[in-house]
C-alpha cells in the first residue's frame, strides 16, 4: 500500500449548521488525532452569504414542485470567499453522486484534504456544477436530511487511514473491501462461551493454516452476502492469474 504522507489533513466545510462539526469525530481515535493535529477542520457558515434581513440562501424551484433549492449566486459568493487556493477536491454530498467506495476513501486520505459542500432542502442549483469542478459523492442509496452526516461519514473513513491514527497498519490492509472481499469472522476470549466454541483452527497456532481458513471464510461470506463484490473479485483474480 502506498504510504500516506505525514502532514496535517485539512477539511473545510460549507454548511448551514457549523455546530454539527466535529460531532462524533471529537471522540475515540479521530478525536485523539484531532488533538494531535493529524487533521484539522474549519467550517464556513453559508448563512453569512444569504440575502436580506433573514439571510435567505434558498428559493423556490423553477418549474414548480415541493421544497426549496439553494441559490447558485449565494453558493458562488461563499465559494469565492472561502475556497482555499490549493488543489484539494471540492465535494458535494448528494444521493445523485457516485456511491462512496473504500478505494475513493483511500485516494482522498492520500491527498491534502477536502472542501465539502453540505446540501440542505432539495439540494443546490445545478448551474454551480457548470462553473466549478465539483465531485458529487453519495454515501448510499437512501435520503438524508442534509449533507453534514455524509461529510462526517466520509471524514471518519479518511481519518482512520491517516498515518499514526490507527494502531496497526496490518489491520487496515486486512479489513473488508481492501482485497475486494468482506472480512473473515472474528473471535476473542473465552474460547468456550456458553457452550459456543471458537473454530478450532484459530487455537492451533498454525499461522499458514489460519490465514488459509480466513481467506476461505472471507470468500464464503462475500459470495453469500455480496454477489456483486464476489463477481468483481473473481474477475480480478482471473486477470491476475492469466
Ligand atoms: N432532493 C434530493 C435530496 C435532498 S436531501 C434528491 O432527491 O436527490 C438534502 C441534502 O442531503 C442533499 O442536498 C445532500 O447534500 C444530502 N444528502 C441526502 N442524501 C444523501 C446521500 N445519500 N449521500 C450524500 N448526501 C446526501
């Protein structure tokens, strides 16, 4: 695996709810890494670029229909005032985006950071995508009420890959998706719990046999639960072997 560079990974967020950050990223490994300045974040309140007494950022949709849309001119003013002058990707969270995969997470963690636009209401005026190069990312086929939880999910997935954040590099390479397979099952003490036994091979101390067993289990669970991943995995293994 390519080494992730030693530097502070920086996230900037354009949001109507800056107080939602760092949210749960204040805790556990991500929280410790934040204190150690392995990553930082900065929020920009979209409201401050709003119009009129109420600082409105949204308007009714052309063509009619329910809900409100964030205006392109407001978003543009916010982006012009807050976009850093570097080459970090601009990300907009949207159910219409590419569904986030572990390989995207790894690529984003290898970069200098992110600039995230968190949507609300029905979303944003589509013309913004004509003016700016924006990557649209979805965190799954369901609808959230805003982009903030999606930003936190993406940040969490990236932060744990930053150097020194997780204890063991090996566990990072072995987990689900890293080889295109779901992970093998885990067991810990006691070896007999209420009559339920741990698979005997795991107590054998035979590392090669254990690795083979785990590989088999990973293949089995992937085949059964995720035929889509399994098909890809088989295709890739055939390519490698030919
Ligand atoms: N009308 C939109 C949904 C708007 S939900 C549609 O049907 O596509 C409000 C905001 O929540 C969106 O602008 C987006 O920023 C965020 N959001 C909702 N679901 C999301 C998902 N699955 N992934 C990422 N962001 C999402």
